[in-house]
């Protein structure tokens, strides 16, 4: 007969798999959004602010821009759909150097939701991380559930 500890372990592993599945779904959704961003409409815009900041141990490029769609003004600050901080400030600085204040840029925006906008469309390497992490959670959790159930049956 299974013990309370075995049930608790199985329940924890099931939660682990469910969380992993959620992470995987979000990762796949964002990968797909990144893929289709190449086909988003574009608008001419201008960089209004570009600096690097440090948050805890990571450096971030903060690039703000503005653009208009059908006479409505919008502001954005995302470079890609997967903006992230890095340990090395030179990466953040290279992004800021690429987009100095006053530079005219092409803005990619979601047709029905122009406030969802980016400077660089497409799938970047970091976009794969979340989907991969979710997949690892699902596979590892499932494997341990199978092993735990074998022990319960013995």
C-alpha cells in the first residue's frame, strides 16, 4: 500500500510537470509570435531615449521610441520580443550604440494591437530558452513520476 510520502512525491512531481507544461506553452506561443513578427506592419519611428541601466547584477539596454499608426501616437521600449539583461555591460552598450537618441527607425507592430511593438523582428536565441526550460520540466517530471509509480507498485 502506498504511503503518504509516496502520494506527496507524486503530487509534487505532477505539479512540476504542469508548471513545465505552462512554461512550454508560453515559450512555444512566444516563439510563434517571434516567427510571425517578420510579417507585422511597419511604421517609421524615432528613438527618444537610449541608456543602459544596472538592475542587481544584470545590465539592460533601455531604448524608448515613438511612432504613429493611422494618426494615433504610440510609444514603445522593446527591442525584441525577448529582451533580457546580461552580466556584461558591453552587450547592453552595443544595443544603445545601435539606437542613439534621434535615430529614425523602422518599428514592427502587431496590426490589431500597435502597442505591441519591437525594433527587431524574428526569433532570437534567447527565445528558445523558455520553451526548452519548459520541455525539460515536462520530461524530467514525467520520468520521475514513472519511476515513483514503479516504486509504489513494488
